């Protein structure tokens, strides 16, 4: 009994240390504010009550499989949906040309993260990543919940 509890506590501590080293603990916490320098680089979100960001990498197999979804989000997300907007950001390619080529495939509305500042500011830890934040820059949804929000609010029925 006591050995199992100590083992469980030890494994929990190891998992927490690993997650903090890989920035997962801060990513999992909702209501983390997006830095204002990051917010200012996503013009489409300015003044919107909620904004969705899909961050993709050109080499990511899942991202490539979802290209039609990202094309729709990029096109419709820039249209004014009342208080909502969405953008697709392409980054973390092997080089700038790879990022630009993928952004062109997505559409002219896609944003290329040339210097990785959006990646770092949004604390991206997987590809694709989906984030929804409010006009104050507070993250409200991540991952599957954020993708579902984009499907419902941006792409519609």
C-alpha cells in the first residue's frame, strides 16, 4: 500500500517535470493570455470578441490531410462573421520557401510565421494546433474544442 502510493507520487512528479520541461503544463492551462505582441501580428482578430487560430507546419502529415479544412477556414475566417474571425498560420517549415509554398496552397489569407514569434507567443507544442482566444487575448479553447468552434462558428452548418 505505502510503496504503491510512493511509486505513484514519484511517477506523478516525474511526469510533471517532463511536462514542464516540454512546456505542456503552461499550454494545458486555459485562460493564459496571449502576449500583446503576438495579438498585434494577427490583424484579422483585432476588435473581434473571439478569434480562432489554426497553426500548421508544412511537413505535418495531419496538416496536409486537413488542407481542405484549412483552406475553408482561411477563406471564410477572414470574412466578417460578426464578432468572430479565424486565421491559418503556417510556420516551422524546414525553410522559408516551404512555409510560403504551404501558405500559398492554403490561400492568400494564410499568415506565414517567418520568424517563429507567433509559434512562441501562442505556445504551440503540436501540429496542427487550434486555439481560440477572446479580444483581450485570453485563450478560451484549445485543440479539439477550438477546432469544433471553428467548424461551428466560422464554417457553419
